């Protein structure tokens, strides 16, 4: 019995050793098969958070743009919607078949109608990367509401209910037809005369850029123009250059100083006759503001008289501000009177010791713009709670589905 017990113990140990050796051999022979990995990068931190598969790669949305990324190649821009201020969040949906690939690309766009602001979607239907149609989900919602109201009115047998339905329909029509808010137009009048040092001229450009960027975070109906004056008068940024905020800021950065004379009155005349005009993007019912930035009084032969320009009919209703920079201006009674006359009030004349100190009045200038626009700073996300098209889907029969939230009535789609 003792011999048999030892033999069994020996066999058990041998079996355990066999299993160990077998396991080690199996592990040594095990392989994980991998495929090639491609990494794509973009300056937008949200790049790659959402992707949609295509036949030969992926579509990647980011900041109002959609890229197509293919392995062994770079990402290529296939769609872009230009805008300023708050960057849109893009959604992409697809429908792939053997014959073609269709995509619905949506950008969230902030708009303002009257006293209400909306954050609805604006979509583009694409087939094989070619644009087919623009789609506005909020208008589709409004059209469906009208159909529902008409259907309900025809089915209801009481005259009171019919009148109620028709009143709802009329209200929807009024909302649809409400004129889009014309917004605010702000013209900077920039002193580019020879008395300003090059580094101070750069500081002045940085100041204007900061105002534009900060205002656009809240006011997307605010448009800017820049007129520089020196030996000549030149429009550096038009009201029509505001659709793409990044390009507009690049134009400001690349402004070259003119030099020589200080023709402030002529520059103001230029704003009234060449900037605040419909052919250059101005809207007749827009609120208008002029901000003059200068380091001294007018010098040299002046083609225009300041008092005459300020009394021109086109100046009526234009809110004016002036910013006086430097000791030469601040120590000159004539220059101070001139800048006060330009502003139309002592309260709208700002004084700074030098161009490096412009940032000290940045918040005051922004507040002035927000006050006339009727906006509280920091209210950038206080929208009318009615959003259409913030998410989308392409069905198998290539019809469009949009997700809508908010205060819409009769959401039967």
C-alpha cells in the first residue's frame, strides 16, 4: 500500500509538470495579430471626438468643418460653414450603399430674431462629397406646425376651436416672418499717423482684436469695421468681412501703419460715406457706433471740418466714443476739447497714459457695446429654449430625421 501511494504521488507530480510544460509551450507560441494604425491630428481639441465611417476612411467634424481622413494619407477638408463668435458643434450622419455614400452635416448656429435668440442647426446634404442641398431644421419644424394646425382646424367641428387653431397658425406665421435683428455695427477709427511708434500701433491693433473677440462671445449680431487715417484714409476691415471671425482677426493683425498726418475729420467722413452704407454691408436699421482711437489733435491741412462732419445727417443716431492716448494729448486742452467733441460727451471720452494701458479700459468699451445691444456680459448661453437640428439621422430611404427640443408646439413628425 505504501508503494502504491508513493507511485500515485509520483504520477500526480509528473502530470502537473506535464501541464506546466504544455502551458508554457502554448504561451510561447501565442500571437496577437495587429493592423496598421494611423494617427491624425488637428489644432482643435475636439478633433476626433465624433467620427462617421465612410467606404474608405472616416469623416471627422470639428469647429464648423468636416474632414475626410484616409489611411496612408492626410485629412482633407470636405465641408466648411464660415462663422464667427461661438464655435458650432457639428453632427454628422451617413447612409452608405454600394452605389454611393450620403452624409448629412449639421452645424449649430446662433441667430437672433427680435428679442429672442436661437441655437438651431444648419445642415448640408452631401452625396459622395458633393453638396446637394442646404437644410434648415427650424423652418421644417415651423412648416410642420402649420400643417398640424390646419389639419386640426379642419377636423374640429366647433367654430371656437377653429378660430383658436387659426390664431395659433397666425402666431406661427408672425414668428416665421419676424425680421431678423439688424444688430450693431461698430467702426473703429484708428490713428495711423507718424507720431505713433510701431510697437504702439501693434498694441492698438491688439486692443481692437481683443474687443472683437470678447464681444463676439456674446453678440453674434455685432459687426466691426476699421478705418485707418494718416496721409490717406483707408478701410482696413469692412462690415462684410465679419462672417469668418478668424479671417477678420487676421486682417486686423496684418494692418500696416500709414504714417504722416492726423486727418481725424476726414476719417469720420469716410465712415459715414464708405462704411455705414448698404453697398458695403451696412443695414439701415442697425445700431451704429464709432470709436476713435488717437494720440493727438488734428494736424496739417484738413480737407474736412470736424464740426461739419459731426453735424452731417448720416451721423444722426450714431453713438460716438473717443480714446485719447499719451501725455501729449492729455496735456493739450485743444486736443482734449477735440476728442470730447468727437465723443459728444465727457462720459464717452476715455483717457489712457499710453498704448500699453489700453487694456485698462477694455471692459468699459465692451460694456458700452453690450449696453446698446441689450446684452449682459456672460449671457452667451441664455438662448430661447427652442433648438432644432442639434442631432440628425439619415434613414435607409434617405429621408431626414432631426431631433428637436424646447418650446415647440405640436411636434408630430
